[in-house]
C-alpha cells in the first residue's frame, strides 16, 4: 500500500477532531484495528479502517454506548441492529420528555420570580395546593433516622421538588410564630408522575382556604421576624384567625448592594 494512503494516528486525530487517547481506546475495544508498518512499527489507518472509525463517530453522535457501538460495527446482523436502534429511540423519547419537563419547570419558576415585585406585600385569598411534605430539618437541626433515610429520593427529584417550610401552631399568648421546619414537597399528582412512594415519615397537607402573599428576609436569622412582621401581623390585623400551620416555599436567594435577600411565598390558612 502506498504511504500516501496510510494515515498516522496524529493525522487522523487532527482530521476528525478526536483525541489520540480516544482512538487508542477504540482500538483497545476492538472497534477499530489499525495496522502496523513493518518498517517503522507505527500504527496507521487506511481508508478501510477509516470507514469503521466514521461509523463509530456516527453512532456515538446518537449517544450509543461504546458497548453498543462495538456490536453495531463488528457483530450485529440486521435484526439485532434494528433492535438496538429501537432501544435507543425509546431512551431518547424519555430524555426528550425529561427535558420538556425541565423546560416547563424552569419557565414557571422564572415567571414566578418575575412576579415577585408585584406580589411582594400583597395579600389575596386562595386555596393552598395540596402537598406531600417530607421534613428535612427543624430550624437548624437535620432529621435523623427514618426521616433522614427518606430524604434522598426527594433530592434526586430536584428541581421539581420544592424547598418548603411548615410552621407549627401559633403561640396563643404572643399571637405569632416562633418555630419552623424545612423540608421538601410535591403535589400528589407529581408524586404519581415521578413514581415516588410516600414514606411513612412524609405528611399529607390538604388544601385549605388561605391568604397568599410573598415576603422577603435578609441573611441568616432574619426569617422568623420577617414572617411574623410581614405576613402574620397584617393578616391578624384584618381579623382573620389562623386555624392550621402555614406553609410556604423558598422562591429565590439574590444579592442586593452586597447583601443577601431571600424571597418566599406562603399560604396562611384562615377562617
């Protein structure tokens, strides 16, 4: 074979934009089999081997695994090849659906963040969403035991899982809240969509007639005072009673003039 029809690994690497290590790995997997020059001992590729390499690049572009590519290039008959393509199609359909859910979730989150200036400090009566809530920490103390063991399935479902707080009962003598718990929440419909089992440590919080508002707090240690002054005091001033624990979600943390500012939405059950 003429030397002009032989291509060293460096030439092939530059031609196709593939690192030398990748080419050597394909060789180690038996996907491509470059020959060695009897004179110099260097490995080289001819046009026939480049066909295999281009097939490999083609199938990897569909994100077939290297194990699949090895079979497709070297071993598959037509039925096996088609079966492998159908399997990858199914995987891509699932991936597209997941990306669509991510896009929808991010769009809704961005829209909610964009409405913060209009919602901040304004109150309206609406039904709170029914949720499944898993406590993750009581103030600064993380859950232990069975609750802690249940948390991983929630973090694996981010960003669809919301960072949700629940307030215990209001203090009758003070007329305000002094305690809170943070955790994760999904609606029952979302739990079903994600095929998540409801752990014994999770709590179902039904929908209630509530006052909805958005409030803000600064850095560490400012949450409780902000909630009582911006949410509870105005609601009680309107003559409402609060029969059940309020719930809410962290919307976003941002920085203004070098200081942290946090925004939350909350539903306060009223009667």
